[in-house]
């Protein structure tokens, strides 16, 4: 639904600017050798594998961590930052909702006006197939930073952005809220289930008759 509205609102016939005109784009970085920096605790370490199993636009869970020393050898981003995968499965946009260091398999988009937040996300969704075609590599496709920077667009005007944001913000906000509710319920399940299985919580007296 949102991508349909995006296509209706934003006219891409007259391409009058490049993506770097409206957003800063840089690549993540990986400390080497990475095995010397991986840790059970420390700073979140965003990898491609953190997003490939979900279609959700907001990512809250990061599997791995690196030690504090690795922060200076990587790129640290604050929660809410938009990133785009640039290797293996290029062109996947995600909002990262926790502070984290970013693997070099990601491009980081920041420094843009707040009203461009969802425009940029859905722009990447729309052009992803084209970005994949522009990627290179004999084994894994890689999307160059300059390829995304120099991608030509029709610069969106304020009326277009206002029109789209009136539709996108409530829907994306609801998606984000639902993700948080699912995480809370999952945490509650993971806490209660072992206690139920062990008999620590007695449910024998609970009446489940709904009539």
C-alpha cells in the first residue's frame, strides 16, 4: 500500500539531483581480525544476518557484540539510523532501533531532514531491483557507496513529502508499536514457559471455561 502511494506521489520523470544532495552516505567498517573483537558483552555489532530473516522495517535485536576497543575501528550509529545492505543481499533498507557498530556490509544514511525519513526508506524499497543490477561481484554482489550516492532522483518537494508522511507516519508508527508488543509478549512467554513446564507455576485451579 505505502509503495503504491509512494509511486503515485513522487514523480521520477525529471531527475534533477543525486541522492548525496539530500542525504549523507558512508560505509560501515569492520575491525580486523574480527575474531579478536567479538565478545559476549559490549557494543552491538550489526551484520547482514541480523536482518535477512525479517521483512520488518525496524530492527531491535542484534545477535553479536564487539569489545569497546572495536568501536574506534568500526562506525558507530545511534538508534533510529537508516542503513542499506551493500553486500551479499544488497539494497535492503532497515531502521536500526538500537545503538550499534556497523559491519562493512552496510551503507549508513544520515544527516537528512526528518521529513525525508520515510521517503528515503521507500525510495530504496522501490529501486532495490535496480540497485541489485548495479551491484558487482563474481560470488557476492556488492553495492558501491558511490553507486548509491550518485543515484539520480527527482528531488521531492515539501508538498509531496507532507502528503506522503501523512500516510506513512501512522502506518510505520503502528508497525513499530506492534513489533514492540510482540517482543514484550515473547519475553513474557520465555519467562513463564519454563516455570509452567517445571511446575513452579500451578495452573491446575485456573478455569478456562469461556462459556
